[in-house]
C-alpha cells in the first residue's frame, strides 16, 4: 500500500565536443607545474569521471595523450582551468565536434545548438551577419521589454559555435550576452565553416623576447608577448594581420656599433600585448595548433606533428 512509484530516470546529455589533453612536451615544460607525468594526468582525468557524469575520457594511440569529450567547449575549459589551478601542466589540442551516423538513413549528422543573443539595437546587424557566416538559421528576432535590448535567436551548428563568443564580443564592443543550449543532431553541412580569417605570428628562434624585436614585429600584427618573456621556435607570439602564418624574430637584439646616428634615441614605442584568457586561447586554436597550459601561463604553438604540412609564409 505504501509502495511509491520511482521517479523517471534523468538521461545524461551525450557529449558534443572533444579535445585532447596530454603531457606538456614543449621546450619550456616542467618549469612551474607539480604534476607533469602522463600517469598523474590520467589518474586525475579518470577521478573526475566520478562526479562529472557528462564527461567521457578515452585512451588514444599515444600513451601520453587522452581524448576528453564534454557537452561543449565551456564544459571542457572548466576542467582544464581546475587542473591548472591544482598545479598540472597540460598540452591541449583544439576542440572538435563529435559526429554520429544516423542508423536509419546512414547519413553523418552533427550537433546543432539553440543560441540566444541579447544585444543593443546598434549591433544587431553585426550579430546577424556573424551568425549567418557560421551557417546559422534565424528563428526569431525581437525587442526585449524593459531594458531595450534586442533578442536574436538562431540555430547554429556546434562547429560554427567554436570561437564564436570572442568574435561576438568584438563585433558588439563587449555588449552581447550569449546563451546556448544543445538542440538536436541534423545532417552534416557539406561546406567548411570558416572560424578564423587571419594567420599567426610565429617565433623565429628560441630565447627571451626583446624590446627591439617587439618594435619590428608589432607592425605585422597584434602580439601576445612582451619583452622578457621566453619563447621557442614555432610558438605563436601574435595574430598576423593577413591570412597565412609569418615567422618573426622577436628575440632580435640591436646591433651595437660605435657610430652615432641622428635618430639614435628615438623609439617608436611598444604597443601593449593582447591578454589571452584560457577561453580565448582555446577559441583561437586552429587544427594544426596546440595550447600549453601551466599554472601561470598559456602558450600556443604549432603542432610539431602537423607543422610539416603547414602552408603559408616562412
């Protein structure tokens, strides 16, 4: 008589985005972290599964790299940030979308997300343009009562969502408020979705960054490094102002001579470097790039395994 019907079970959402997390193998590895080995990283990732039920961790072909799948980019970056604060050093690959095959039709399907952007009237055009570039489908658009903000609702492929937040904030001068939630799986869009239209500035050699080197390199784009930082060959030190990668020598020292010149003391002035957060770094990564995460620094670099295939300038 007192038997109670059980509540229906809650289904755990399936992961839609995957990243690789592994041992930091850069030339500057091991300077700060307390936990560096693949065994420590493996134990920590599998321990996370006890309480993070939507996370999935799988072994890969490489003994020192693991494939971690989650419900979105934010889900995975929260885990990376937690591990970073605990003293881990990690090498993180770019996020990629998890496709699945429809059992009935046999077609490949990709995840789509329902996106809601609140933005002032002046920037609605920029938001719509950006979401259309990412192959989004407009669902609704209107004015929110009270605050006078416009609400734009879209369905966007998860592929198009990678790197979208920083682009939206740039297009709206930091005023956009974005919410997204998984919607459904749909047939995969055939064409590629362009995520980044500019290349990277790469360090030409190992060594500390000099003021003189920064002066020459800042004409080529925006730098991520400042004088005194250590860099290594192939490390990303800035955003190139054009498509394609370019190697710059930020470690160049000024030649000392006994000649005086009329403009000897004149300097152009150094532009402050762009501060990159963990989210910004993950969104910036291209397919052939890696992120090095240490307790106090984020460094991006070209993936040595894929750099042989790299096009662009040298």
